[in-house]
């Protein structure tokens, strides 16, 4: 196994123990939000749409999956990092081990990725039952993986930068919550005014939403969006790496 | 045996405040080295620099022959650290914390179980191994931290106030364990507030004050350097004072000159006397 994967697994081992012992609670907690959106928006708002409930449900399922890659990863990872850094001081222990900063970053994303993929798989299973026409491909899982990785990396960044728990709550209220609504998860971004559209396209959740929707609804793949997710992923990784590197030698 | 920890011109500033003003020291392999100083002397900052957790503003550190600037991973693999604050993951059990530590230090899988059994028995952790860290008292958390720090058999063990929060029995047990580890070849770097702990355990001590080392040597050398005998007496204002002398006779001669009703006593100089003089704490009129 390449060294970075081996070391990342070592970093993630403690978090994986916790995940294994608390999997049902963890999964239920990260599924509730997306499923509520699916029911409330799909059946509630969808019934008043021209395309009807079925058409809107088909549209919203990829959005809810994309949303799950954010909600299942960001808050869990950011608060875990903050707690391990400020209250348990166990993050310091990581810095004392002969593990490279890049492995620390990747290791800390593993549980987030696992949460993201498990949540999306469950929502996808429900989605296939509700709307059998949607496409499920390996590329879809790759997108879910990259998106979960990206938002886990964003979670690490927020956890590392936050000085107290309140800062995380403020960041979530100002950035994460608006992102879940505005990034094309429940409406088509092409329908908003151009100036708002630019702002929406600058947000990282818009791109996995567009790409996941294209795959699931068998539309042309928006490669620019796929590239944008990758750029955000690399950017967050580099920022995390620099902050961890700066914390010690 | 050679130098195993070397610090040259070590400085650290925080927002213009110079917490460590230039430390030069060498710790020999196989010794128990004590690091003493009053609150705010720069002990924790120094130990955090030596253990790779804080980057110095300037200076050079070599650990087990590895420069922290060039061979960080190798240097980290040589050390074990028991931090002043309990640094365990409270979401998982004691066993999982210890095992995670071993995994992070890349211990071979087949060695982890036996080593964990050996150390849990030594520290009496057996009945607590499957408890969550949050269910433990402060003393048991401290013992778990210590087990984590020595799990991977480090060549150098940094102990930052390891006996803080431990009862007398546990403290003595830990002292025995430190001696045993040292006998087996581990170099110990110890910071403590208990001066008798340093006097009892350490081959050499450094006393830090206001970011610089103000005294360095074996407890005996340091005591002899200020005077083998100490006379404690009350001054005219009732304030307690002390004075050191090279021998008992000089001390007795000094006592004979004091007023008859002065409360006084003659005793061997201790490391605590050296500490008080070197750091200028409490006694201000001491000195040979």
C-alpha cells in the first residue's frame, strides 16, 4: 500500500472505531436532513409544479444526494477536529507522531467520506424506489466520492481555523446553510438572474449538484463543473496541508 | 553514550513577547534530565519546541542525531511525549486510545497486543481498558497518557508534569517506572513542579527563569555551587531569610553572630534552595 494511504488509515483508525460503534446513530442523524428535503420539497412543492410530482422528484433526488455529500461530512468533520483540537488535545498527539501532514489531512477525511458515501447510497436506494428511471453509474459514485472528499476537506479547514465552537456555528449559518438551498439542489440555477447565477457558480456545492444531476438524468456531463469540484478539492487540501504544516515544524 | 538532545540558540517569540530567549543545552543519552522553572519561565514553550509541536523563532534542535529542520519524521519516531494536559480521544476506549497510539507510531501489529498487556498490568489499567476515557478519574487518565507515550518504546521520553494529579502511591509507582525505563536505556526529559521529584530522580537539572537557563548541573553540583550548608533564620522584621555556606563550621559561626532570640536552623542545602536563589523567588536576601 502506498505510504500515504497506509498513514492515512493509521490517522483514521480512532475515528473509524467510533464510526463502527455508532454507525446507526451517525447515519440516521446525517440522513434526516436530506430525507426531509426530499419529502417536503419533492411532495410538497413538487405537487404545485408544471412538471408534476414525478418530474420534480426526479429533478430533486440528485440535488438531495449532492446536499448529503455536504451535510454528512462538513459539520461532523469540522466539529470533530475542533473538539480534538481544543477540548481533547488529541489533535496534538497526531502532530507528535511520525506521520506526514498530507496523511493527517487525508486520514481525517476518511470518516467523512465514509459517512458521505453511506448516506448517499441510502438516499440513492430510496430514490431508485421512488423514481426508477434515474441512472446509477460508477461515475456517479466517483462524483459522490470526490464531493464528500471536498466537503470533508472544507470541514477540516473550518475546524482548524475556528478558535471556538461559536465560530463554526456562525460559519455554518452564513455559508453552509445558504449553500444547501442556493446551489441548484432544489431549483434550476439557469432560472435565476445572471448576477445571482455567477455567485451561485462560485460556490462549491453547485458543481457536484450539476454533475450528479447530469449523470442521474442522463444529460451531457458538465465537465467544467467536474473540473471545478476537483479544483476546490485541491484548493482545500493545500490550505489544510499548509495550516497543519505551520502548526509544527 | 553521546548527546541525544541538543538545542542551540533556541528562541521563541509570540507577538513580540520573547517567551524563550536563547537556550543552549545538551542532554546525554541514558540520563534523566530535569527541567525546572517557575510559572511562565518558558518550560512548556521549550518542551513544545523540543517535541516538534512549536517551531522556534530561531535556533537549532537535534534529537537522536536528527535535525528537526531536515529529518522531522525520524526525530518524531525517536520520542514519546506525555503532555501536561490529558490528550486522549474521549470518544473511544482506553484500549482503543493506546492501540491507536501504537498504530500511529507504526508498531508491528503482532507486538501491539503483548506490549499493551504488559503496560496495562504495570499501571494497573486492566479493569479500565474497555471503559470510555470520560468514565475515568484524572489519575487513571494520566496513567493512560503515560502508557500511550511509552507504548512504542521511544528512545527519549518527554514527561511534562507527569505526576500532576496523581496520588502519593501512584506518584511513587510512576517514579519507579521512570527509573526502570531509564535503566532499560530510555533517556528521560522531565519537567516538574515538585522539586523533590527532580532531586530524587534526575541526574542533571536545568533551571529556567524568564526564558533562559540560569542554572545547569547535577543536583549536588548545583547545591555545592551555592554552598553545601544553609542557615535559615528570621530577620529583624520577622521575614524568613537564608544564607548558604561552604561548610558546617562557617554556618555555625554565622549562627553564633545572630541575636539569641532569632529563630534559626542549620541544614544541608537542597535543590529547592538553589531554585529559589536562581529564580529570585520568595527569598531575596539569600546567597553565599
